[in-house]
């Protein structure tokens, strides 16, 4: 008698299945979910997972971009192209409009990441979203490592790391009162390397800034910031051209690049496998404001 072949699931297949399960669970439990979609690599992977989760039907929820107005043009172009291809409803929560209306005020350092929070919370209330998919991963930053897959937010949109629900045996509790919401992170157990392996396997196109290219930059605090209309050199800072790429994409005023020759997916995978600093640790100026910068923003209602 022949022994049946052992059934094996690859690491990527297991991660994909878990993420798809989470998405289907949200759609089954919640009334008005939305996916945060910026055109960054993690939200792009989430979008592919959503396609698979609900195929052959269309994705059954809108996508939302909290637009700081400080955008990389390549990323905005990709966002609009992808939304059009998939026939998605795009909700734009605009920080420039909030500044014009007086809802928020420009911060002294010019970074707009912190003032995204009231704009996000206003959009959640306006559209009555009760679940928001986000692309955060636990390997990115220590505050995100504390967070559950289903992250409960109170009626003010705030997160209390000491008031989280157990998630034993992949059982997710999405119960909430009117006005409360759940942030959902389907990529919680993925790593940056997993994301890039998945991008390679699925042949997912990305904005060009994720690959090596020449750009005019200045060096500040050990990071390379692109010189553009949102980020200007200080006195004594020298502009120069360098071969760089972006590991993460956010507000152009506080997102830095890294030196790189990785101009293909395969080369990026080799580069990420060798690095020992997370993408946020290496490239995000807003996370260096204090040791608890990310946790402080999340307590206020940030992604």
C-alpha cells in the first residue's frame, strides 16, 4: 500500500490564507468596512489579498486615502491607476482641506503625519465606518508589535494597549457599540521580507520609487531626504545626487530613502534579507520625535 503524500502549505500560502480569513471575517461581522490605501507596498499587497478573498465578486468595500498633500507623485499616480483598474470607490480624507477649514493647524516642524489623525477620525465619523483595514505589521515598530489583529478603538478613536481583546485560536471579537470601531491588520504576522516575496510571487507592480533610481537628496540625522517642494535643505546642508530607493512611503516631508542599487524585485529581496534595521527605523523621521512617538500617535487615533 502506498503512503499518501504529506500535504504541505508554504509559508507564503499560510500567511495569505490567514489574511484572507481575517478579511472575510470582517466583512461577515461588520456593517461598513473600509481599506486604508495609500499606494504603499503594504496596502498594495492588502488590495491583492482582498481581490483573492472575494473573487469572482468585486471587492465589497471602498478604499480610503488620508491625503496629507505632501505626496510623492509616483505614488498618487499609482493609487489612481489601481483604483480605476479595479473599479473601486475611493474616499479621500484631505489634510489640506482640513487646514483650510481650520480643523487642524500646521505643525511647527512641517510634518503632517500627526495632523492626519483628526482628519482620519472625522472621515470615520462622517462615513460611519466601523472597521478599517490597515497594512501595519508587527515587525515594523514596537508599538505595532503590541497590537492585536482586531484592534479595538473607543468612541474617540483612541487605542488603549492595556484594553485589548484575546485572540485565542484565531477567534476575533468585533463587537462594538455605535461610535466605536475596530482597526484590522491582516498583515500583522507578515515581515517586510514576506511582503517582498509575495510581491515577487504574485508579480504585483509597484510605484517606481520602491526601486533604485537617482534622486537629489540631502543627508539629515543619518537619513537621505529627497529635495522637493515639501522638504527644503537647511542652512549648511548640501544637496547631492545619489542612487536611492524607498523602503516605505508616507508623507514626503518625513519619509527618507536609503542608498541602494536594487532595481529589481530579486535585488530588493536580497537587500531586505541582509538588513538589520526595520524600514520605519531606517527611513521615518516622524518616528524619531521620541522613543514612544508611534505609540503616542496610536493612542490619539493614528493608523
